């Protein structure tokens, strides 16, 4: 591998290492979300890996090629760990000319209120950054196998809230579980379809008794702005009751979807951990 100039964007530098990945047919996938929200597990399923995932400290990159209709497509996968505080790293890995081919999967554990809330924070951050210039944006609710054991009325409330927030943010929604092969394959097929520009039949399931799936802007029945506010307040209330959630882990003082100040505050946060990890990442790339 040749030297990587740390002053260049990391995304472009790594991709340019491979002569086969310069086509405009390349697709890019960014996985973000709370810790233990299934980001690595989803990618391991896509790559048919069986090892148990380790925590992602900062950023992970991997790529592959798929073939469809006698054409090869290069797929690039990026995963950002450690929650929203690493959102500024996106500026270093995603150049302007890749945004139109960027697909973002915001992962969350559908059984944990703070995980759902952090996904909503990511929605606000990404919508402010890209203003819907990316190709696709999905909310990915993991651990559906546990979710089905919850009280039906609670499941209905959570599903309605997530669907409404997704629709207002021009995002799709898909529920999955690493323990359910059919759900894992469904998400895997979505990624393959996007990656190969294959116009697959777009399944839509919105009943709260089922593992829902809806593509961006297609779940028109979920168009309920008033439900967005009430659901975020519900999440805030439940998070405050949870003694396991530290106050500095999840900021619940404002609506993460609509309040610009909250977005600006998070973006301006350049804590020492982020700076140190980014410096180490760039140093490792330039010394390989």
C-alpha cells in the first residue's frame, strides 16, 4: 500500500488505493448509531462472517465487489463508533463527490430507549449536514427478536413513533435481528439492491405486529408531525427513569430532530478523545 497523505480526506485516499473502485457505479455505505446497536453485526452478516463483533472505537472501513447483470459494482463500507461525538469525523472520510452515492444506515437497539433517542439525534445531524443529498437514509432497528416479546400496546407506540420520525426525516425504516435469518437476509438484499442499482420490488410492512420495512418517503401513512414531538418526549421521560443511563451519555434537553442549537453544540464538540483517535488513525494510514 502506498503512502497516504494525512492532509487528504481519508475516504478518498483509501479508495484511490484500489484501481478497481474508481467507477461512478461505486456505492458507499455509512453505519452509525449507539454502541451495541448492531452496526458491526449487520456488516458481518453481509460479509458472511461468523465471529463475534468487537466494539468499534472510532472508524472501520472495508469493501467488496458484487456482480449483477454482467456488471461489477464496488461497495465501500464505513462504520463510525462511539456515538454522535464522532459525527465530525464524517468530514474527513466523505468527499463531496461521493454524497450522491452515499447510503446511511442509522442503527439502534429497538428495545433500549436511549439507543432509539441517539438514532434520532443522528437523524438531525445527518439531515443538517446533507439536506437529503445522500442516496438513501435508513433507520435500522435491531434485536427484533426481543422486541416481539414486549406488550403489544407498547410495541404499537414505539413503531408509530419511529415511523413518523423516519417519514418526517425522509428516512426509511427496517427492523432486523441477527437471530432471524430471514430478517438478516432481507436487510442484506436491500444493501445488495442499492449497491447494484437493482430496482427490486420494494416490500412495505407497517403493522406494529410485524417486522416493519419502508423505503424513504414511501410510508405516507406515517405523516404525523405532532406524533414526532410526543414520541421524543416519551423517550426523554423513559430515559430519565433509567438509572443505567448516565446524564452525559445522552443529551435529552432538546428535540434532536428540530432544534438547530443542539446540532450546532454537538458539531462544535471537539473533545480530546476524538482528536487523539483521529490523529492515531491518520498516523497509522500514513505509515503503512
